[in-house]
């Protein structure tokens, strides 16, 4: 569970570090907090000074709310293996290609 690492993240100095987030969720079973944990991680790494890259548009998803939204974008790549597994490979490939320059790759 990523929750056990929260104390480390709260005391970390991520200044000058670039971070890209992704989250797995089920937008049909949990439409009111789809990939919301990714939003919690975003808040933690930002508070620690990281620059977050890899925002992802929320179009193509069906959910009510998410703590991982910043405007119309997720704060990272949102994946739903339960309901949209057929889109995962293309989403990952597109997202990875988009973050490579920011990661120096």
C-alpha cells in the first residue's frame, strides 16, 4: 500500500525533482472518487517541492468526481483496467512519449 510511504513523502525534499504520476481505478464502481488517490499523491509530492509532469485529459472517461483533477485534466495518467482495458496500451504509449522530454529521455 502506498499509504505506508506517506510519512516519508511528507518529510522528503523533492525540490528539483520531476515526478510523473499514474493511477488505476474503476470509474463505474467508484464514479465519485475515480483515481482520487492519485490526487492525494500529487498534493504530497508538490508539497515536497517536486515538479509534476504528465497531466492527462479527462475526456473519454465516465465518472462523477475525482480528487485527481486539476481543471479538465488528471494530475497524471488515469487507467481503468476494469472497464477500458482496451485503451490502456495506447494511453500508456502516448503518455510515456509525452513525458520523456521532461524526464530527460
